[in-house]
């Protein structure tokens, strides 16, 4: 990698653009990559809207499925499609998302986050490519990922995300991919029975989170136990929840927040998807 001065020179060389939106997508099951349903149709339309507004120069994804000790930035020129799951049809394992990487933009991120580390040992996990397959099916926009330091306090992630605000004016689309409500243990019985009805506690927490998102109340969202019993049930572990904080932390005062898709399915799985800006 280049020196910090080289990184700074690279980062400062890019022209500013109109402000890009920010997305949070509740990605749900990997099988959504193969699906044609209201959720995937919403993603397809979102991608068209973004292209028509301003095609992204690159996409930065913060996925629930890249958890690390320390913060890492993927610098691959050709990121591999990672099939980080099991028990699904071969058709899903055969899928590829051959987008190029974005090592030039990764250098900008590394310059902005002095404690972050470059790596070429990660590609696009299913939190990225199953969503991008519907947003930008041509796979022609460079993509790279930022890891989640799973050993930091939950408030740390919003603070780190704000340091990436400049990317929105450099043509970079930032995408958080997780699920606000994500309790697989409670959802499995309903999944096995193909019962999509939500639990009352899951709906309650999803609506609580929606209200706090609309209020831009990151502190309350970081302390989700404030929601009562529905909080720990909906967020038994914070891995799928943290990407939402990254997306919301990038909201500026003049940004609208639009909930593009709202659904709690299979008991305890929120597919809530929102757009900032």
C-alpha cells in the first residue's frame, strides 16, 4: 500500500459530485437473490432511480456478514462472489456477481480512517451480492466492502460512519445491509412451515425502530433495549442491526428518509429498507 501522503493525494484528486443517497437494505434470506417478489422488485426500482439520478462511481457496502477484530477495507481489483451459507439449491451457489473492485476509492477510505487496514482477503459476501444483483444487475459498478469491528461498542459504528460522509460527494453510494429484526432461532419454526406471519414482538420493535429512524435518534437506536422486551428478542446479536446505524449516521439535516420497503416476515425477520437523501 502507498504511504499516508500518497493516500491523501489520491483521495484529494477526485472531483466532487452531487450528494449521493445512502441505502439500508434488510437483505433477509440468500434465496432472495433468485426471487422475483415485491421486495426484489423494490430493489430493482431503487437501482433504476439511483442510476437515473446519478450513476454511482462506486459502491461501499457495510454487510452484517463481514465481522472482524479491527476495521478492514477490501482493496481487491476483482472481488470474488462469496457463497457464505449452506443448505440452499445449487442454483444459488452457481450465481456470480462479477463487479470490479474499487481500490482507488478504498484508498480514500483508508486515508479517512487511519486505524483501518487494507485487505485483499475478502470479496462480496451474500449481504452484498444478493442485494446488488437486484439493484444493479449489470454488475458494472465497482464495489468494495468495509468490515464491522464486532468488538467495539455499538455507538462506535455511528461515529466511524460519519467519517465517511465525504464519500457521498465523491459519487460513492454507501449501502448498509442487514436486518433490523433478525432472530433466526425464533424464525426457523415458521420458515420450516412456510408461515410468513410475524410475531407481535417483531412488529412492535420494527415500528419502534422506524419511529427512531425518522427522528434520527441514533442514541436510542444504539440502546435498543429501551424498546422493552421486544428489543433483545429482535436483536439477540447486533451483527445484522449495526449496518442500519452506519446508514442512518450518514443522514444530513436536509436529507429526507424514505422507507422504500416495510415487511416483517417468517416470525422475526424485518425486511425494512430505507433511503437517506
